[in-house]
């Protein structure tokens, strides 16, 4: 390991503990169903006023192409964890000098997301069949797949979309850390693909995704402006290893 097995043993429980604390608190928060549904309808009204209520059309197009919607369903359930975890493992092992900044950014983002879930509980589009939405993930995987996490599940945590936030928080560092154009191109489209996935499966409005982008941006700024100033030798972003670490 880049900084030895003790550091590795400390990092993964730290990150894993933070993530599952986030999931636990997210699941225990009272979603206030009536408020959550009203917030969802407020989003629909806001998007309609902007002539940008595109989610039903996106889902209808994807559902008309079975391969597209099946890939989207699989990605929604699996890629959020698999791609993010694989990237963080690679980052720790191969680009350790950048790992700590990204780790801090993720922790900040999870705190911001929890605040969003408490302040603005929001039902996902799939709970609004009156607008033509369907739960394509449940249709594909079977009833109850979304609730397999038990206490970790909160159906009224659509705002912000952390699928989109996480996708950005791994894609941007990946682009900055690689020199291969094809790899940069693939990472460049990954957040867009994830955005399409969360919309086409009926799990998020595009406004949820937009707020996810804001969460990612604010998290990066706080990690740089606050955390990196506390320990610039270890927590600042860098594209190449420093000569020495504290």
C-alpha cells in the first residue's frame, strides 16, 4: 500500500463508516410523505413553468427501447456503488496523492445531502403515475428491490441526486489524473450517462440532478478552501505526488 497497511486499514473503515452512517441517517429521517409529494409536485410545476418538464418524454423514449431501459435499470441499482468503489480503490493505490482530497469531498457531500433530505424531502417521479411515470427498476428486478436495504432505505430522498453528485466527484478527478484522451472522453460522458439513467428510470427529476451538481461543486470548494488549508501537505489536491508527506 502507498502509505502502508496501517493507513489502508484506517482509510477504508473511515470511508465505509461515514457512508453507512449517511445511509442510516438517511433511512431514519422521517420523510413526511405529504410534504415529500407536495415538493415533487412543486418541482413538476417549476419545470413546466420553464417549459422543461422533460422526464416523461425521456422515460417514454427509453422504455420504447428495451435494451436501453434494461441497461439503465441495471446501472441505477449497481453502478453507483461498483464504479464509485472501484475508482476509489484505484485512486488510493495508484494515485494516493489525490485520494485524501477526494475522500474529504465525498464526506462533505454526504453531509450536504443529509441536510437536503431533512430540509426538502422529495418523492421521486416514479411515485407520480398521474404524470405517466413508472418504476422501471421494480419492473425489471421485481417488487421491493428498492427497499432491500431495510432501515437504510428512504423513498423520499430524491433531492439532491447523489448518483449524479458521486458521478461528478469521480469523473472530474479521473479526467485530471489521466493523460489518455479515450479515457478522458469516457469519464467526461459518465456523469451525463448517470443523469440519463436516474431520469429515465423515474428516480429523479432533472432539477434533482442539477442540485446534485451543486452539491458536488460546493463539496469540492469546501475540501479545497477549508480542509486543504488545515493540512495542505496531505489534503490539498495535487496531480502529482509531493516530495514529502506529513
